[in-house]
């Protein structure tokens, strides 16, 4: 049987790390090193090109817009708002703020994510090459370079790729510190870990926690050997614990600040505030199964195409690691176990803390480091089997590695081509550009999401792309529930203006253009115009505009189906927002009794678990109605 991990080490390696298993494979000759260096340059360049090309292919979506809006503030305000409003650690926001000072374009906003994504390809190579061998490092880098999910999130102005970059960098710094075991190595590890902890909230804490957890399982033998040969103070496990204590002390103020702001949220699922949903979830096991399904979807997105085959390959790598576990070095065991523990810990922590809120596949991006590592080990092992089976020595092994690399490269090109033809986010920018040709001063753009109550869209994300700033852009939800937005009707009464309705469809998966265009309405309702965009339907009336109040009233009729089949079909509870908006309009017109009936209809459409939230948002309306009508008649 081929020995995957223990082959003859070079003298330099033995002196550098006497307690570590050697790299996978024999030492490389100078000519071979040059070829491998050329291959590495090609892989990193290809990964960077795929992440940098087309950064402005689509406009910013909701989360990106909320993050980039923070960049307009001063640096202290950026740090404060990243913690208080966004409830994220400030590193990515500070970097984005610095880039925003140079350019405020969509490309510039997404540039840091693309660079960190490309950098992760290089760091993963360094990690696997130092931990195992250069071929394993190249295979891991190749797999990550063409990962569709990693490419996609490298083109979003969100702190996902900076987290994955700093996570891989932390593991690499851990390997260096473990091998060198001097103050420079452990200082580098502490700095990399601090960078990771500041990159994003929640996930990095869990990812770092996996390291001491794995070390407590794998490092006891190393601890005893270090104490026997050196001293307790120089023991690797002791130094790792010391770094962890220092990092925990430094992170405590940030964690306390994030917790305080999270507790102040009116609708916090983490702290179970009074407005917390009381959804019957079926218990922890049910939530765990649901979240495990999301993780499975994330794996498929990360490894497409031929995701099933690659999953089998990764499982083969895991089985290979398990079979050779006792022959692995301490640092190899520590890194591989921490990769597995990080994903499992995150799954359990998210399920326990966040509860009913369903995670997104992008939340599980960071385990892509584990998938690529295990697949690279499996491919290297297959190459060793070929070497022995063909009795061709290193030539057979190299041929097998080249064939595997070509197949992976071809699969990656296919995955990238599919990604370039697919979309996940709404085309807010295209919708805004169309509106630029039609909007007049005083017009209104109103967004509505036909989803279960609570799955609403709070703003028209395309507003920054509008050239006419003399228009009102908002969501039906805010106009119905937020107190200041009722003033829109007072200002617009009897004033000319056209109301545009944007129907937003919530789809959180990559689909081709033609598939996305099949979502929503296929024909315009009677008397209305329809213009379709990805995940968005734009509607307006044929007749010349009269007043915004009249147009909005007719749009609510269309949504509820007063005269024609309703636009709201699959999510009856979303009617609550429409009825609530009609309450505001009727009260403005003085039709109090009709408003009371609409309010009762709105409350009747709200699911029981959301009534507390609905009452808190509309309590001022209910109090006004009670001054005119006795409560038992409402």
C-alpha cells in the first residue's frame, strides 16, 4: 500500500521540524521547482482574473448597498456603525472605506473581496505545500481557484472572502509557528488570528475555537514530548493556549459591544427579545437537519460542476486521513481535525444561537478550505497508486497528476462558464436604468415582496442608480409600518404623479437568465404595463398619471384583487402589509371606520407568531383608531 505521508524527508526539513512528518513525495529538483512555480503562477493568475473580471456585471444588491452606504461616514463613524448598525466587526468596513475615498464605483466597492479571494488561492497553496507537498498544494489551489461559490462571493462587497482568506492564513501561520516554535512564529500566528477575528462576526470565533479544541485532542502527545525534551514554557500546546488567552482578552470588548447592540435590536433572534418569533420549529433536531441541508447545498455550489463526484473524492480524502491517522505528524492531525471541527462547530453554534432564522449557503463558505484540502490529498494518493501500479516511478506519478489537473481544470472552466451565465441577485441596476427614461419629478417607486409576513423588502435598492432625485423611492412595508412615511400621502394629495410598483421575488440560488425571467408575472394585468427584470417585475398603469394617492390606492386594489385576480397568490400573510398601507391612506382621507375594517383584516392576515411584531409596528395606528372607535368594534 502506498504510504501517503511518510516518505524520506530532506535534511533541511528534518533540521527545521524534527517532530513533523515530511512532505508528501520526494524532494524536488531545481528544474521541477521551476515548473511547479510556473504552474502556481498560472493558477493564481487564473483565479485572480476570474474574480476581477466583471465586477460591475450586476449592480449592488441590498446587503452590499447597506454596507457601502456606511463608507460615506467618517472613519470613527464607520467603525461605530459597523458594530451598531451592521453588527459586524470593522476590518472589512475600514478597508472598504479607504477604497471608497479613491473611488465610489461598484467595481471599487467589490475590489477588496476579489483581491482577498485571489489571495486565498495562494495562501491555500502555501498551507498545503508546507503541510504535505507541493503537488498537494497546487491541486488544492487549483480546486479553490475554480470554486463557483468562492468566485461568486469574491465579487460581492461583503466580508465573506476576507474571512476565508484570514482563516487559511491563520492555519498557515499555525503550521509555521508549530514547526519553528519561536516567538516570531507564534507572534505571526497571533496576528493572523486577530486579523481573522476582526474580519467578520460569529464565524471567525467559531473557526478559531476549533483550533484549541482540536489541539486538546491531538496535542497531548506533543505536550509530553516537548516537556521531556525542552520545558513547559516552550511546549507548543502551552504556547497555543497562551495565544488563545491573549486573543480572547483582546476580543472580549468587541464581543461585548456586538452583544449589547444585538440586545438592543427590536427583533433579535439571538437574544429572544419580546418581539422574537415564536415559530414552532420542531426542536433543535429539526433545525439542525434544516441547517445541515443548507450546508449540503453550499457544498454543491462550491464544488459544481460534477459536485457529487467531487464530494466522493473529498470523502475519499477523509477516509485516507482516517486510515493514516496514527502515522500523521502532530501538526498535520491538528490542522486536519480543526478543519472538520470548525464546520461542525459552526453548524451547532448557529443552530443553537440563531434558532428559527434559516442560514444562507454563503454562510458556509469557509469550509471550502477543508473540501479542497481533502480532494487534493485524495488525488495525490491516486497518483501514488498509479505510480506503484504502472511501475513507472516518478514519471507515472507525474503523468497521473497532470491528467488529474487537466480534468480538474476542464471541470473548473465548465463551472466558471455556467457561473457567468447565471445570476442570483435581482437586477436593481437594470430596473433603475429603465426608470431613468420614464421618471418625472414627483413620481413614486414602491417595492413589494410577495412573501410570508416578515420576508419583506425595506427599500428600493436601485435608488443610487437613479438620475432623477426628485422622486420618492421606498417599500410598501415602510410606507405601511414606519410612522414618518405616512406623510407621503399628505404631501402627495391632489398632486400629479405616477406610482410604479416593483414586485420583488426572493430566490436564493443561481439560475440562468431565462429561468429567472420565468419567475413572477408573465403577462401584464388589465390596464397595466409590465417590464420584467431578473427577479423583478415593474408595473404601472396605462392611463396618464393623476395623483400618487390615486395610483397607490389602485395598486393596492391590484395586489389584493379587488376587481381583477390578485397579484398576491402564494403568500396570503403578505396581504397584511397591503391592508396596513390602506389603513394609513384611509386615515389620511378621514375614512376612519373603513380604516378600522382594513386594520382588522391586516391583523387577521398576520401569522400568530408575528402578531407581537405587527402590533409593535402599528401600535400608533391602533391608538389613533381607538380615539374614534370603541376597541370592541374595531
